[in-house]
C-alpha cells in the first residue's frame, strides 16, 4: 500500500517537473467481458444447464454496477449459481474476499444494519444468515390502513422496528421468468398489476434503488434492457448422476425443452370451473418422464430412471388432505361451496405444466413461517388484528406486509420448481436444507404417508427438474 502511494507521488512529481510535453501511452482497453454461454454446471444431483435465448452480452445493465455499493444484479443472481446464491458459494465468496464482496453489504447482506463489521470475524457473525442459509434481509413497512398492527418484533440480531419490519428471504432465481404470475416471494411487485413485464420493470427499479443503493432513479431504457435480458434466460437440471441425461430415452426434461414450454395464465387450474375435482388439476402437471415409466431394465441407470418416473406420478396424482391453508380452504369451489377440506395433489397449488408455479398467481399459507417450525435464528413477529384482537406470531407475515389484510398473513407465492437441485436451501426462509427436508415437511404437514421408497422417488423426481 505504502509503496504504491510512493509510486503515485513520484509519477506526479515527474509529470509536473517535465510539464505537459510528456504523455503516457493510454492503457490498453479492458478486454470485452465474456459472453453468457449456455453453460453446464455441477450440482448436488448431477449437472444443470443455462440457456440464454436473447441477449448473451455481459456488458448490459444487469451486469453493471448501477448504484453506490458496487452491486450488480449478478451479485445476487449469479449465472453460475442457478441465478441465485447458495450458502456454499456465499461462503466461498466470503473467504476469497474476507467478507468484503458487495454481496455482504451491511444494507441487507448482514442480519441487521449497524452490526459491527470491523474485523473478518465480525463480518462473519454479522452475515450469518446469508452464509448459513443464503438469506437476504428485506425490510417492509405495512400500510397504515392495515387490518392489524405489529405489536412486537423479537429479532435475535437487534432490528426490532415494528414499522419497518425485517424479514429474511432466499434469493429467487432471475431465470425461467416467462412462467411467472407473481413476482417476489410475497408477490409484492405484482399486487397492483397482472402484467408480469410491468411487475418486472418495477422490481428492477426497486432492486437498483434498494439492493444497489442507487441515489437516482434508473432510466426506462436501463430497466427495459434488464427485463428483456432476464426474460430470455432459462435454467434446468440436465443430467442426473445415476439416471444420466434427463432428455434421453424419450424423457423431456432439460433446459432446451423448458425454453420451448408453453404457458397459459390461468390454465390447468384445479379450483376453477374446468377442474373435475377441486384440488386435482385437469391435466397432469408434469409430463417429462412418462417414457421412463415402463422401463424394466435392471441396470442402475434404468432403475434410477424408473424411480424418477414414479416420483413424477406421485407428484401428479398422490392425494393428500389439504386443511387449514389460507388461500385454499378459505376459497369456494366452482359450485360456490366452501373448500374447507380438499383432497388434492401437489398440483392443487403447483399447477403450471412442466414448471410448477401457479398459473393464477394463487398464494398460500403452507405453514413455513410458523415460529414452531423454526430453529430460533429468525425473528418472531407478533401481529394483532385491530378489529377482533386476535394475535398471531410469525417469522414472516408474507403478503400481508404489502396488502395490510389479515387474511393474507403468512401467504407466499407458489414458486416454480425447475432447477431445484442447484439452488437449495428451500422455502422463502431456507428452512428446508435439502429436497429430502421438503418432502418430509409435506409428508408430515399433509399426512401423505409416503413409504421410504416413495419418498426417494419423489426426491429423485424433484432433483431432475
Ligand atoms: C442483495 C441481493 C440482490 C440483488 C443485488 C438483486 N436481487 Fe433480485 N432478489 C433478491 C432477493 C432476496 C429476492 C427475493 C426477495 C423477496 O421475495 O422478498 C429477489 C427477487 C428477484 C426477482 C423475483 C423473481 C421471482 O420469482 O419472483 C427478480 C426478477 C429479481 N430479483 C431481479 C433482480 C434484478 C433485475 C436485479 C438488479 C437490478 C436484482 N434482482 C438485484 C436479491 C437480490
Ligand atoms: C397448499 C398449496 C401447496 C401444496 C399442496 C404444495 N405446495 Fe409446494 N409450495 C407451496 C408454497 C406456497 C410454497 C412456498 C412456501 C414458502 O416458502 O413459504 C411451496 C414451496 C415448495 C418448494 C420449494 C421451492 C423453492 O424454490 O424453495 C418445493 C420443492 C415444493 N413446494 C414442492 C411441493 C411438493 C413435492 C408438493 C406435494 C407433496 C407440494 N409442494 C405441495 C404451495 C404448495
């Protein structure tokens, strides 16, 4: 450090002594950034692939620092990290930079603003949720006209404000976006619009002003460039360690098929008028591995393929008792009768063909933010209904923080299910550390009664998406 300062001092002295006649050769221009390639990357189950359909440049606004803290969209939506950041990669970035990578900016890359970040050890403690679970702090202010008040926030890291409420969320991938109906875990960017591209433009603006701490509103051209580029990005699992290529032998997984998948907003809705049985989608949600269902081979690869095909069937058809779910059991069926108990499938909520999001943007409380299912590292937020006085405790109130409606407490969007193996931990708060934990969660919560083999099949299927 000292010696480079000396060099600068000497250079300046020489320059002023000799005068303007001396000119230095201009430094060579930096090499152009490498294009985004249709790369293939390892993950816990095998390999996953990217498909960039429109703009393959990396000198675009998505990859540029547009604010004041050095962050780009790709700081958190990293192309080689399934367009999110996994805890393992956050740890690697922490180690490589002693915790100074812009990812860890104290604004929202630490558990609370204002935590001590002087030493490497301080920074490690301050960003513990990001390093352990890949969580980013999101501060949201419920509308003043809310049907509830936030009576207390018990936050283990200190940010206990009841007006700007801190919640902690996984970075959603900025890929496979043409299949979205709701933007953000709590759908807050799509609450006021049914147009996903309008929601994405608004989302990009808020990300630049928020995560990147920009002081000026980005131009319309910048926002349009970001949205056009991100809408052309697809990612999916491409091969499985045991089953091999996921698009071989008649199987139709993999990113090429996904990039050509059609999507109809409102299609295949299991609660709408065209659904024969409420909770059961008119068409199978996933039809990728049917060709593997009749395989009778005994090789390890053939057995792994058959397991994935069985898992797909479980997802599509296994009935379970769905009760006590806000967003489902408080609705009415096509005859106007209440849906107090629904015998439905995974597709009761995840109904988008070969993608798994919800085509109507329905949001549900599946119980993920109940304090009792947590390990004590998330805040406990107490809400009080202003009319009835009822109280509820939650680690994240979800949609209600945006709408102010009591009936929206703990509602989250139904996320798409592609490329899962590359981007755990799962759920908005990263509370499921593996796909096995996800399957166990559903098995317990909805009494699925899966055998050990059926669990393994469902996990193998989810890991092949
Ligand atoms: C500090 C990390 C960070 C940065 C930087 C960041 N994001 Fe995000 N992004 C997140 C998190 C966390 C979420 C989920 C937040 C939530 O749901 O409340 C998210 C959600 C999204 C989503 C929603 C996807 C979906 O399925 O609903 C999109 C799209 C997105 N980001 C695009 C961008 C763009 C474009 C930029 C750059 C302008 C950007 N992000 C910068 C962390 C980041
Ligand atoms: C009642 C609606 C509903 C049903 C039924 C349902 N899900 Fe979900 N699923 C959701 C919602 C909502 C989330 C997001 C929850 C959260 O993070 O708070 C989710 C999240 C997930 C995730 C995590 C995705 C991620 O990116 O973290 C997986 C995997 C998943 N579900 C698989 C399944 C499987 C398998 C079944 C059937 C056994 C199933 N779901 C049944 C609504 C449902």
